[in-house]
């Protein structure tokens, strides 16, 4: 039995040894497998790093290509925008060419009419033969609009719209004038010529100070849009003659044409700002002032560009064009600040007089105004200054003394009664008062009682367009 146990012991030891060897081999295999796995992982890691580097290079290349593509796309977009701007500039240029052609045709037509008038004025008038009718003037009827844009700019809302606002301003202005002239009996369509004079050195800073515009290009775009309409002309008078001189030059040449139906003035005093300047034209003759007063002044309509109280003595002699001249930088038509230095600068204020504001006359002159009025004092008699209008004399003339048959009966009249007026000067004074100074009694009550009280006609204007309606 002991021998059996001794024989079994080596067998167990052998088994343990064998098991240990097997375990060692297993662990060795595991270590080898682990080493192979780690080596494989390291190899895969190296491959992935290599592939990542290649991917990064490709990504960088793609980014560069994308940046180049974006730059190319932006360049193409810029080229497209430039092409669009060029196309728009070409369209604008064509419009300007068309407007210029129309303007040249109009000016050529006006020059031809003026030449015909000058030729007719130098030729003797021959009597028409029996049965022969005079040739009718085939020239189209004209309406002139002269605007001093420095004094009477267009409304703020229109100016702020730039080019579109300029077109809209022209449309509104023409629509209002067509409405005002619709009652004229003319043959053919009325052609409207509009001249806008402005001083950019005054207008643009004023608009910026009033915060109407923030960039001068807004005003430039506005006048550009206004000028694109056929028949509109813009003139920048900066560093040149005042707008009144340009207006006077146009009216002294074109205003006498028989086909000129109406003249609309905005931003200028018709008496001090235009009539006075007409008499100072380089080619003016002694009769130009009287002819202008007789033939051109009756055609003039003064446009209201300020609220009614701010128009002073001209308030009731103006017409309103709704939605056109409502600017926050509009100025009063103060002639003293705009008449050239060579012209008279004194100005007398003439309030609108009333035929009922004078007391009953003490004496009468038999229904006709005397051409010579006796001096009221022993002082030196004043003399009419030929360089000034009759409304701008110093001292001012008394309307009642020179125009009313009963004369002036005011106890303390602050106007002169001592001038010696010629019949022509009396006629000019009468026409001017009749044109510019409305009858306040008619304006307040709706009727004038001058004829019933004194006989004869009232010296003041009775134009119902400038008066309120009464039932």
C-alpha cells in the first residue's frame, strides 16, 4: 500500500508540473496575442494618422478651392452689378439725350418765334386787303413756370425720395397747373416749360441743417429726376447771377410772345424781384418796362410757397398748388437780399387797402386823376427815381392821391402826395395796384361798395380766384 502511494505521488507532481507548463504556454500565447494585437493597433493607428493627414491636406485644398470659388463668384457678382449699373447709366444717358433733343427743339421753336417777332417789329404793318384774313399763329400755346428753388424748394417729403421724388414733384406740379389752366380757351394742347433755379451752396446746407437730407446726393438725385421729364430745365446759379436775373432774362425774351398764355412764379416777388430786374437788362429800352407791365405782368400768377400769413402783402394775390411747395426751409420773398447790388434795395411795405377804409372825400376831380398833384408842404418836391419801380419809391406814393378821383382825405397819411406823375406813370401805377393789391372789403364781406359810394370803379383787384367764396 505504501508502494502504491509512493508511485502515485510523482504522478500528481507530474500533473501539477504539466498543468503549470500548460498555463505558462497559455499565458505565453496570450502575451504573444496581446503583443500582436497591440502591434496591429499601432499599425492601424499609423495608417489612420496617415489617412487623417491626407484628409487634412485634401480639406485644405478644398478650402482653398472654395475660397477661390467664392472670390470668383463675388467677382462675377461684382461684374454683374457693374453691368447693371452700366445698363442703367446708358438708359439714363439715352433719356437725357431724348430730353436734350426735346429741349433743343423747343428752344429752336422759341428762337424762331422770337426771330419772327423781332422781324415783324422792324417791318411796317401793311393793311390787309379786302377779303383776306390774317394768318393765325400756329405756335403751340405755352405756359411758363419759373421757380427760385433756393427760396421756394419743393416739399421735404418729395426731396427725401431722391430721383423718384423729382419725377413725382414734376408730375404733381404739372397736374396742379393743368388743373389751374383748364379754363383757358386755347387751340391745341398747352405745352408747359418749367425752369428750376437753385443755389446748391445754399440749398444743400439748409436741407442738412434741417435734417431733411443726410447726404448731398439726395438733393442731386432729386433735381436729376426732375430734369428727366421733358420740358423741365434745372439751372444751378451758384457763383453766378441771382435767380431773379435769369427769370427776368427769360420773361423779357419769351414773355412777350403771343402764344404764352400764363406765367407762374414761385419764390420771387413779381414787382421787386422781376419787374425791377427786367428794366435793368443789358438790352433794355426805355419802353421795355412799360411794355413788360402792360403785356407780361397780366399773365403772371404768383404761387404761394409759405403759409398764408408769411406771404405778407402778397398773401391775397397768390394761388396755391397743393402738395408742391411745403418745405421746412422755404424763405420769404424778400427782394432786398436778392436784387443785385447795382439795383435799388429799398423796399416799401404796402398793406392791402380797402375802398371802405377811407372817409368821405372833401373834394373831387371830376372823375379823372390829375397828372400833376400840388405839393402838400413847402418841402422839396420828391422826384420819381427811374431806376426804381413806382412801388419802390422813397418816400412811397399814396395810391388814393394818384388813382382815386376823390383823392386822399386821410388826416395823417404817411405816404407822399407830392410827386408829379406823367400819364404813362399813372397808368403803370394803376395797372400794378389792380394786379397785386386785392380789395380788402371784397375779401372780407364778399362785395365792394366803392362804386355805390363814390362812383366809378374800385382801384384794387377783384380777382375772385384770390378771394374766399360768400353765399
